[in-house]
């Protein structure tokens, strides 16, 4: 009897135990509830943030100086006739057709230190001095042309800060010549040599009228050594803006014998002027995915030269360089051809993505083409590490004859093809590998990438 009682008590205890155990909910219901809560809170937060942004938009713009204007597309100024008046004697020196109406210089275009005419004593003296008078007038007009062209020139000062051995801070300032290219509606854009500003902690821009404003690095291309600096338009008065002159670029390349002016900073002298002529136009320097063309002049080289070459129409034809040239040309002033860089400049001004392949190329001489029984092509002198070309399988020594079925007859044709291609675009490159006796024709697929250091 006692055993039955104990068994019944044990059963009652188990029943009580089962009754007080809490039933657990499935875990997936909790997870769904948590996700729904997060979504609801996110929607509420987004609506509140949007409302606050709309209400306080103008206040935030006023406090932090945020930009609300949309940037405009920038185009380089290029025309058959420059907006710089060309004096009469210089018209003949350009060796180009004279316009129907010669633009005569006015008194306000003539620098104050230049006299209006050459003093003469009598008719006999005037006849004897006529040749000298023509020469003096010629140089006066050169000075007047330079005076007008320099309205589009600025001085870019790169400022580097550091700490010396005594833990005192110091600043190093270096001036370079820059060129006003245009405006995107928010900033004035200025071309400068990248080597002159690449280590700067701060940039200052001084206009022709002496106005100084802060500049920022807007875009650059280390492959060709170009940089574009932006200066806020709001930093200038309407009068200053109306007096600014954007540079005009020559629509055609220079030729040997063309008279030119070298303007800029020469040997540390600002607003310097040199006069000479182009002596050669066939200089080239190989860069990645192309080559740079440069001009040499009969002007002696300056140890510190920063500026531009200008023709007698007041158009920019070249950018002075001390690096982008061959060793044998370092004794004379040289300039990279701006005409052949305009495609790259246009992309920099509008911050357009530039494609990258990763090849060093050179043109193939006619004798080599004949020996290899080829009619056209370019020679691969090098392949960049970790580049699309290397990944595709192109090797040094290959000869590229076509891209996507289009003949590649020169490095310039290759450059133009790349300039109008997009990153991630696939190229089928036809190459000839090996010598004539064991040459192989290969079809190699290369997928382009975005240009580096841009």
C-alpha cells in the first residue's frame, strides 16, 4: 500500500513539472520580428532625415559653402584666327595667309614703355634709318603681342611645409607658369606642368592683374606630366572675370622655321620673353600607350624654364619641358606639342576616364617592314607589369598590325584608338611574333582598364 502511494506521488510530481515548463517559441519568428523592426525604424529614420535635409538645405549651404551648381563641359579654345590682335609686321612673319582685315593695335594694347613711333630728324636720316626702324617696330610688335597673350598666363606657386633640425616650421615656395584653359561654371581651370607642383602642400594662383587665390589639384596625368588646377570663380569680381582671357590653341602643328615666342618664367624671372624659331618638329619621347612629340628651338636652354611656346598669331603651340625630350636636345629650349595633347587635355578638363593598355611602342622603319614582309604595324618595346596587355599575353618584340580588324599603321593611330575606347572594352589584337623565318600571327584578347595615376 505504501508503495502504491509513493508511485502516485511521483506521477503527480511529474504532472506538476510538465505543467510549469514554459513553452518555447520557434526561433524563426523572433528573427522575422527583429528584421521587421529594423526595416520600420530605417524607413522612419530616412523620412525624418529627408525632411530635415530639405528644411535645412539652404542653411547648410551657407554654413559649409556647399556647391549647388552643376559643372559644365569644358572645351579647349581652338580657332583658325586667334582672339589676340596680330600686328602688321608679325602677319608676314607667320607665313600664313593674311586675313582680309588686319587688326591694328590700339593705344591700350601697347605697353606703356613702348614708344608710339621712332623719332627721326629729317628725310635723309629717315631713309638711312628705315631698315633699323622696321626692325625696331618688329620688336615693338613682338613685345605688344606678348603683352596681350600674357593675359591668359598665371603664376602657380607650390608651397611645401616642413620642420627643420631645430623643430621650427618652414615653407618652400616655387613658382611655375600656368595657362588659363576655361571654366566649368564653378572653377577656372589652369594647365601647369605636373613636375612643378606634385610635392605641394598648398597651391596659390596669381593672375595677370596680381590677384592671388587658393588653387586645388583638379586632375592630372603622370604619364604625360600634365596637371590641371581649379580656382573657385566666386573668388573673383565680375570685372576680373570679364578681363580674363582663355588661351587659344593652334589648330595645326608647328613647322621648322616658324618664328615663336617663349613666354613664362625663365631662370627664375617672371613674365620673361624670348624670341626665336622652331628648328625641328620630329622629336618624340615614348610614354605608356603612346608617345609625346616635341619641338626644339634655337633659343638656349634655361636651367629653370616654365612656360609656353606661342606663334605670331598668339596661339599656344607647345609647353616648355625639361624632361620630355631626348638627351641630345637638352642644350636648347624644347616644348611638348600641345596640338597632339588636346585629346588628353579634353579628358582631364572634364575628368573623363581614360583607358589603359600598358604598352611601350615605337614606329617600325620602312626597311624593317620590308624585311619582315609587312605593310604596316608598330613595335612593342615594353609591357607594363600587372597591365591588361601583360595579362592578355602580349610580349616585348611583338609587332601589332591590327586591333579589332582595323590596321594600326603608327603609334599615333594606336593612341587615337585607345583615346576613343572605354575601360572594360575587349580588344582583339593581331600580332606578329618571331622573325620572318618563324613568324607567327596571333590573335590576342586584351581587356582594357581605367588609366592609372589619373
